[in-house]
């Protein structure tokens, strides 16, 4: 797990300097995997219709519900590697 955590932290750093900005769907996937890996399942109420960005982020994160941190970290690392 320590090796995975180090690779995850490196992928987080790498995500900030990708050659080109990913599309919105990919950005939501990056966000949701990061949140699931670092905080676990989403909590709280789904944002209302007026907060479209918050709602999209909440929905993406909620889609990761039940995924353990190690799996989310590995998927995050794999996704960032595929974008390099």
C-alpha cells in the first residue's frame, strides 16, 4: 500500500502538468477517483439544479460509491498514466 500511495501522490502531481487539458468527462473521472481515494464515499445532499458544476461533481463521485481507497488510487494512477 505504501508503494501505491507514493504512485498515487506522484500521479496527483503529474495531473497538474498534463500535455493537454482533458475533456470534462475525464476531468470528472479524475475528480471522482481522487475524492473516493482520499475521502471515501460521498456524503451530504446532492446540490440543487442551480449548482450544475457541483451537481456534476457530486454525481461523478457518487458513481464511485463502495469502491475501496486502494482500488480508487490504482484507477487514478492508471488514468493519469493514460493521459500523459
